[in-house]
């Protein structure tokens, strides 16, 4: 009887352990699935969605953005349509839209040359036929890089515009991720903001500071004069 009781306890302990492991596995899977796929336009220098330059930045200055993807399983192909204000910025040629060596498809990227219009870049890349894989699971990776040229910098500051992913419902040619079965992968799109920031003018703060100081001095003088009159 004692032996059968011990066996029962062992069985119960094993069952409890299995239940706990299954619960943990389920929780981990739910946590992983809760992470949203995100596609972002990021300054390649500072890693931010805010791209700022000071007033006086020379015309024809270039800057590069990374098109960065996170938390995306089963990626087999992608296309982007990125728009911007063509009076402020320009993408001068197809050579300014490039795949870095560490792009998500590596050496097996099948590239359709980018299409440039005034204010937009359209680019599509899939996995080359004969590649040893049909998809990639992306934790964090770069799809491509786009180099912009600053073409306006005058006194009508601040100059600012969005560098924008064309999203579903905005235009037929839009940003899209695709799995091996040609199903669209849901993704959150994060734009960037480009701004030329005016230099801070110290004179602007000196005027109110001087006025405030003058008012304080006058108030103290009036208070002192009033005390003398009373006494």
C-alpha cells in the first residue's frame, strides 16, 4: 500500500509538472504573438524617426534612412512606397535606393529596380528562385536604405515634412509584406519626420528678461518710496 501511495504521488507530481510546462509554453507563445510586426523609417546615424538639421545646412547635403523591420515571421517578399515633399527633398537616382549586404534576404534578394517619381520611391524585393529558403523570420532587420538630398534651405523656416509609408487604402501601389503563400502580413507602419530647425536666437529671450527686471526694480522703488512717506 505504501509503495502504491508513493507511485500515485509521483504520477501526480509528474502531471503537475507537465501542466506547469504547458502553461509556460502557452504564455511564451502568446507573448511572442503579441509582438506586432513594425516597419519604420529610421535615421541611419542617430537611429531615430526624427531627422533634424540646423538652419544653414548646405544645399545638396545628403542623409540616409534605413527601412527597418521588426518582429515579422514568414517574410517572403516586400514592397514599399515612400512619399515625401519634393520641394524640400529629392532622391536623385535609383542608385540612392540600395540593399545593404546585411539586408533581410542577404545574397538571395531578388530585386526589381526602384521606380522614382517626384516625391515618391517605389521598391520591391523578394527571395531569389533557387534560394535554400522560402522565407525568413525577422527579429530586427533592414529591408533597404534610401539616401535623400536637401534641396531647400532658406529663410522660410522651419522646413518640415513627413517621410511617409503609403498605407492600405491610401493608394493602390502601397507598402506591403508577403508570406510564402502570397498572404499579406499585418504590419504597423512608422513614418519619419524631417525638419530644419532654426538656430536659437539669444536676443529673443533677452528682451522679456530685461522688461521683467525693469518691472521688478520699479516695484521695489515704489515700495521703498511708500515706506518713506508712511514714516
